[in-house]
C-alpha cells in the first residue's frame, strides 16, 4: 500500500498559529489540505483537498 503525506495548507497553518482561525471557524468553513504521494524515483503526485466543517471532502485537485 502506498503512503500518502497530508499536511495543512501553509495559509491555514499560518492563520491557526497567529490565532486568526479558531475551532469555530474550522467547524464553519472547513480546511484545505495538501496531499502528496511520493514515488521511489523521486517524483510525486501532489494536490489539494478541501474539507467542509463536518469533515466531508468537497473538492480534490
């Protein structure tokens, strides 16, 4: 099975760290994640995933 790396988008992480985004905001607006599937040859598939405030995936690029 392939490993997929998932992280918060840089903007989201910055907003949370700065106290500009709260749990209430996350529950209302959701989050955007970056995902990556690296391969042994150094290449990778990359994209973003938008999740609504209930944890449902609403968009994957």
